């Protein structure tokens, strides 16, 4: 599990195909201090497992399904990436529960900046939009953000200037795609919700 609080911005140094999977080499500094083989690292919100670690970089494999359904398929060498190590039980919990399993890809359609905040509007599928709650949380490229506004096809998030500057968001432009993970709590509530229709009433003896 992760919190959506980015620890540092690393850089994709290499990506190559090995069999059916892709192997990435990502340079970093801070997170390498205590990273161990087998540890989980969220890279742009995607949970990967460190398979090799040096003092300058770590390597991880991306399975075909993950590669196809995340923005990894668009990444190129030298691009910056958001990094977060898996949370520990004794850590502060500053964001929200993030699994590192991307639900969908969204597209940035509007960026509005002022002195207090940056509003990022992202086109999403109706399935994703139905799971979002205003003032609730959402993960965008691994970043825990607050939902400002929702329509049937878009989601607008509010970003403080510090988060915008210290993550890869500052380099984003309209038309760019981002990884989206719906808040675990919102997702759970929706999955457990019951629609009371004719079929439900019949099955329950009414």
C-alpha cells in the first residue's frame, strides 16, 4: 500500500523488452537509501517490484497487462517519474490509501493556474466518474489529490503549488495522459451498493 505522497521524482533511464515483459531502469536518490530487493515502489502510481538495486538506480519488470493499460506505453527514456516507496505501519499517513493498481487512463483537457491552486481537468470514462465524490480523493500519476468537481465525463482536481512543482505534474500539458486510481473507500462503497429494482425485489421474496 501507498499514500499518494510523492517522495521524489526519478528518471527513466532505460526500458527494454525481455520476453513478454518490459524491464525498466529508473534512477533515484532518496528512495534508494533503504530500498531492498522485492520491495514495492509506486512509479507514476503503478506498483512495481524492485528486482535490482544499485546506489544510483533500481530495476523492475512490467507485466504485459500493466504495460498496455497504463501510461508506461507512452514513456520514453529520460522522462521524469513520480516515486513512492510502500508505506510502513509506523509512518505518518498524509494522503489516502493507494494500492498502486491503476483503474484507467485519463486525458488532461484543461489546466487553470492562480496564486492559490492549480485546477487540472481530466477526461475520464463514465465508469470512473460514477465512483468519484467531490472533496473525496483520487490518485493521479501516483499523487493523492482532492476532487474539486465531477461531471459524467470529467474530473477536476485541486493541486497546491508545492505539489505541482515537486512532482511531474508541472511538466504536463493539455492532451497528456495520466494514470488514475479511484479511492479505495469510494470503490468499495460502490461495489457493495445495492440497486433496488424489480429483480432485487423478486429475489428477496417481494
